[in-house]
């Protein structure tokens, strides 16, 4: 499954295509309709999106939070229900209560202020203990500028969160040229997965060098002990040769165990990277982005 650490700061699952948009004959109306169903708290849509995320995103983070409503006191929404369902099934901390709107703002879709400062001034963090020192995944249904996500990330990290990454169901996309973003996003995650695999293999190599050195030191120390015993008549030449040969074979087996373990570990690393790429493809297929990429 795609690792939290390999996600960009903001990962967009798919296109949210407004009725006024034209994506160069790429039709995302069905997926966009699914997002609108989430907004309407449709249980079937919530289940479908939850299944997609649960099947393809690793649970290697600590808790889930959600962007609050534009209105004060509104604590029910489709995206919040989705967030709660995912946190429950992943057995992660439900931090949906942590971000609270304490000052109403106009919806961006109706011409509201899109600045980060507007969100910083109207949102606060409560229940800090839920996110303190934690890796947080922040969910939202639709994002146009990303400013609410950036503001909430800043607020959560200031309140003690270790890291905050955002997962958005839909990026508002009106023109075909805007679809290039999703190609960049795909390549970015792919590059992170490959870099992670290379880093793990390099660590294997470094660990092996240390293990080889330990075996070499062990072999040298044991041979010095044998030589001293032979020199002072403690063992015969035949015993010296026999024990030296046994030591050589033992160390050779130790080297072989390291090489075999490294081979298996390297294959496991490659397999994990392949699985992450397959899961990334699955995410793009779910939102019909495979029509333009992967």
C-alpha cells in the first residue's frame, strides 16, 4: 500500500469538475458526482471512498483529522463521516474534533476570501492531546487553492503534530491543461517510492559492511588464539589445521547468511515498491485519472 511518507504535502485523489468546466473531452462528471454524494452524506458514496482508501493507503500514520465546515457549530458532514469510518477501520486515532471553526467564513465557491490568513483567523485547534507528536492525515472533500489545508497544517503543527499531510478527494479542475498536475503528482509519488527503495537498499549495504567487518575481526582474533596455542605447544599442527579449517568454514557460512539475508531483504524491498506503485495506479483508476495517465 502507498506509504504516508511517500505522499506529497497535499495528495489529490482525483478531479472535481465544476459544471462550468471543460477538461478537453475528459469526462470526470461521474467521479465529481461521487464527491457531491459525499457532501450530501450518501452512505454508499462514503463506503465506496472508504474502501478505495483502505485498500490502497498504508496505515503507517497515527491519526486522521478533517477540515472544518465554513460555519460555526457544524460538526456533521460527509467528509467527517468518511474520516471517522477510515480511522475506525484502520484502528487509528480519530482526531476529527481537533479543528474547529470559531468564526464563520463565506464559502470560497460563492466568492469568499481565499487567503491562508482568513483560515488561520477563523480556525482553532482543540483536543491537542490527540495530535501531539503524531503523524496526521488531514482529509478534505474539495480544494481549489489549497489554502485551508495549508492553514490547518500550520495550526496542527503549531499545536504539536509531528507531521501533517493532506488527502483531498477532488481538486477543482476546469481546463484540460490543469490535468497536467495529476501527471506531475503521479511522477512525484513514484519518485518517492523509488527513492525509499534505494535508501533501504543502501542501508542494507551499509549494515552488511559492518557485519562483514565484525566477522573479519572475529576470524582474525580466533586465528591469533589458535596460532598462539600452536606456538606454545597447546595444540598440534594437525589440530591447528583442523580448527583453522573449521573456523574458515564457519565464517564462510556467516558471510553466506548475510548475503542470503540481503538478497531476500532486497527482493522484499522491490516487492513493496511494486505494490505501492500498483496501489497508486488503483487510486488513479478509482477517480478515472488512468484515462490521462498510468
